C-alpha cells in the first residue's frame, strides 16, 4: 500500500504542476506531451491524477482519524 500512496503522491504533484502551468500561462503540459487533451493517453493521465487525488484524500482522512 505504501507504493500506491507514493505513486499517487507523484501523480498529484504532476497534476498540481499542470494546473499551475494552466493557471499562470494557459499551458497544458499533459496535452502538449500527449498530442492534445482529447487523446486517450492524455485522458488516462488526467484520470490517474484524479484517482490519485482520491487516494491521497482517503489516506489523509485515515491519518486524521487515527490521530483522534
């Protein structure tokens, strides 16, 4: 499970950088690397980032719950 948490954290960082680039420069790095945001590989990356965010959220809630 630690490997899943680690990979999901990396994907969340990638997603955060991508959103930051979009917000500051209207540049979508994932779309640029994948040939467009409608390409299946780009949609896969976006989906994996979203799932990773949910995994991180659940992990955070687990830590908060165990601290109580």
